[in-house]
DNA sequence: TGAAATTAGTAAAACGTTTTAGGAAACACA
DNA sequence: TGTGTTTCCTAAAACGTTTTACTAATTTCA
């Protein structure tokens, strides 16, 4: 019960060498440090047989690295973030890194706390879908020289790498599609967050309408308060349909708004495809399974995760020069 | 750029006291150690003003605790696990703990690696939805005296705390419901994993059928291979409906099987509610939004998370005596 | 042959904390 | 006045690594 873990000291004693030697062997510096074949083999055998694993905490204290990547998102239970988390975890794991994550609920205060917490854990790199207002805290980790990659949401004030999608074009395409289908009274249901990404989603929508020569009054943009519960959102959207019955197409700017929206539509007499075209941001089983199926602007999860991890490891390996990259990935409009 | 973080030494120097004193103050042992009010205040002011945060790594090395809880699940992107993760994160955070997680893909080998990794990071407690075959590795952390709570899946060989749901009764209820609706040809779509929980789901189903006096041949149990892709699962299920067209009720034993199943049903002529009753394990928006809505056996996520965290902290505080608890929570059959 | 170079290893400091063991000064009391 | 006792604080060890700076023995080669 509770037997103390082996330390490098135990291995050294057993092999009759110094701990320095063991450390060199364990860290692949054996040849470089001219350790004899015999000693290398002896030590490796003991390590293997006893199942010795170096204490990462001690290693971190000494080296300053933790082999941990901090992931900060709005809500890990959101399928988009959960999906990204899973992909990142996988890719990071292959390089010997682990993920430690936290949800911010989009609060700058919580973000600050988390960053401090991660700092004190000597996290090696940060992947963040940032809340507005977290600029200073993020800047502080950049100043610490740690790799930082933002994704999903961009903070224009910061000189930092970013991986995102082409929100503007995605919305533009969606609106264009509505118009092609003969819809003339378009609605955008979005959230009242002051986030670049959300603004782009609105801009693309508006410009497409303008470019098509539609009257501005014909379209409507509804901003659902971020903090609203699902029920409140539904009520608000049902009201929208009541007050603007002419609406014949709706673009939902986030996956959770789409879900509230579809539930709201169920409460109206509107029949999707017949009375109403619908497109949702972020694809998911839920849209594929819906009757009728819902068209979606699918974010390329795999590409996003891959770009993030590539950038993280690029920065991790190239400590010297700090180059930043901005990766904007295309969104696919899945028509259903 | 890259200014070194403050250490307790810096604070001590600035306050003109020893680092011991600073440490005592920081750890709330000031009164107990008779530190004067004046010194306490001076130190606290400096700490506050300079924004000093103790290095958790050093603290961990010295104390052997990390304030980290390790979460090991099959797949963090599965909404059930993502939901639990989020709730645990929240509850742990309030007590100053963080979560570090990993997905096992239900492989014992990966589980072992992860446990070793977590060990070397001196994780304070483990929350695990275990894969079969991981018994030895889990036993080893129990032997280390670390708190361990299993959930979702139970390993009968281990003497360890567990939080789960009443799978047997849930399935029993579901089958009973089918029969009450006049269905006579029931199917259970489950997975070919050798997991206690999965077996219970099957047993409840079978016993309900027997208790109702239905002929055994009338019902069917399909086991979808775990490693199958979504597409393969769908093909398999479409085949099932072809070969056993008399089936008039289906219980899906996991949320992802239900999704495959619903997609499969779309490919047949079957009309849900009319030709076919459907119940799925694990509730989700997807079932609420489906047309028609799908009845579900809703796991009480909040209760599960609460029970897990309560047990973790109970064990964490009461290092001395190792008592184990088995919490079985009821499942709610949501009829839609 | 003797100096230089190479080989094979080690001792000890350092990372930033917590904690044990103790010490000096002030006070209490007989 | 001397002796406990209390108050306030500190020195130093320890946690388990990595890494720098060394040494002793052997080999090379002019």
C-alpha cells in the first residue's frame, strides 16, 4: 500500500552509477556524453524491469517545461469545442504532450484566472478561443515567450497567431443561396457578443443582401443575448416569427442558436423547406438527422485542429524568432 | 520580454523577512505560527501589488499533490462525456482543482499509458470510465492510496467507488413501455463490448420480454462491433430491418448507436411512431429535435457529476480510512 | 617519452516551494 | 534575579530532476 515511487536515485544505486549517468541515458544523451555501451544497457534494463518513470513534476521544475498544452474555450461541452479538443488531444499526445483545459463561459475574468493558473503550472503553450477583454492577459503570456494560438475568435489588438474560418464568405454564400432559392425576406439570428467572428458573420450576410439588390428593410438581424437560457431564446425567436411573418429564410450564426431556432420553428406553423429555408453554422448529426435535413456551414474541424497544432509546434521548436501566422480556412456550405 | 516570474524569494527580500515567513503567510498558517500583524500585512501587500503567484510545480514537488484531477474517458467528444467533463470541471474548479483529461478509445493499452502519465504528473485523484482490461493499472493507483472513482462502467473485480445508473431497470422500463404500446417484436441494438453496463442493458431488456410472456424468438438483439464506422453501422442496421421486417420497436443502447440507427431508419420505409417505437439511451437535443421526437432514457448528468465529485473530495479529505461507495442513480424514461 | 586529446564518468548546484527544528528576544512569575 | 514560557521569526533540508563543470584514466601521436 502506498509504496513510494522509484526515483532516479534508486535506479542509479541499483546500476552502480551516478544519477547523472542515468539522467543522460534517459534523455538520449548517452552517446553524446560518451557513456559506454555496457552501462547504457545495464541502466536501460533496470529501468525497464522496474518500470521506472521519471517524475514529470521534478523535471518541469528543473527545465521550466511541462509538456502540457493549455486549452481555453468557452464551453467544453459545446460540440464544436469538444470536437476540437478531441482532435488536439490526439495530435498532441503523439508528440508527448497532454492537454489541460478549461471553460471560460466567455468571461474575461475567468479567462484571467485560468491563464494565471496555467502559468503557475508552467504550461508550455496556449490554445485559446478568447473572450473579449482578455487581451492584456493574453499579451502577458506572449511576453513570457510562450507559444499562443488563438482560434475561433480573433482579437485584432493582439499580434498573435490565429486559426479561423472565413466567416464573411460563409455568411455571404448562405445568404446568396437563400436568394437563389427565391427567398426575399432573410433573417440572421445571431448573438449579442462583441466578437470579431460574429461581426463577420453579420457583415457577409448584409453585404450579400445588398449585392443582390434587395431592400434593406426586407431582411432582419436578431441578436439573442448571450446569457439567455435556451427557453428565453426560444420565446424570443417565436416572437420574431410572429412579428415578422414574412421571413422566409433564416441563417443561424451558431450551433446552439440553431437548436433553439429549430425548436422555436416547431412552435410556429412554418414548414421548413416549404415556407422557410434554414442554414446553420457548424454541422452536426443533429442537422443531418433533422426532418427535413438542415443545410449547414460546416467548419473543417480536422483542418482547424491540424493548423492549430502545427502552429503550436512550430512556435515550440522555433523559440528564437517569433513569427505569427493567420490561417483562414474555408467553410463548406452543405446543401441538404 | 520573457521576464522571469517572481519567486517567493523575491517577495521575502522585498518584505525583509525569510521565505519561511512568506510561505507561512501564504498558506494561512500565519496565526498558528505567531506571525505579527504588521509582517502579515506587509507581505500580503507586496504579494498583491506584485501579483505574485506561487509556482505550483515547485509546490507539487515538495508536497506530492498537484491539485489536479485526472479524467479518463472513452472519448471526450461524446456528448455524454463532454457534459460530465464540463460539470466536473466546474465543481472541481470551485475547490481549487483542475481537470486534466484524456480519451482512451476504449483501449486498455492507452488507458495504461494514460495512468502512467498521470502518475508521473502526480495527479491527486482519478475519475475513470474504464476500458475492460485496465483492472491492474487501476489497482495500482488504488494501491498508491490515490482516490479513484469509476463511473459509467464498472469493473467488478475492483474494490473501488463507483457512480453509475440503473441500467437494468432502465432497459426493463423501456421494453415494458414498448409492450404497453402493443409492440411485440422488440429489438435491442447494442455494442459488442464486454462491459458490465452494456450487459445490464441487455439483461433488463431480455427479462422484461420474458416477464411479459413474449416468445423469445420474437425479439432480437443486434450487437454492432465497437470499432465500426458510422457507415458500417448504418449498413448493418439497414440489413437488420430488411431481414427482420416484423420489428416494431427498437431500443438503442448508446447515444451514438441511436444516431446511426435513426439514419438507418431513414433509409427504410419504416415510419417512427407508426410502424416503429424507438427509445434511445442518453438524452440529447438531437432526440428532442428529431421529427418525430424520440423517447429517451435520460442519464442524470448533474447527479452523476455531483456524486463523483462528492466521492472524490470525500476520499481526498479522509485519507485515513478507505471506504468505498457504490452509487446507482435512476434513469428517467422521457416519453415523447 | 611526454603532451594533448579523448573517453567515461561524477559531484554538486539549481529549479521554487514546504516544513522541521530551533533560536533569540520579550515577558511572566516566584 | 533567575528561570520558564511565549512570541516572532529563520536556517536548512527535502522533493526528484537536469545540467555545468569537473576529474581520472586511457589513447594518440609527434
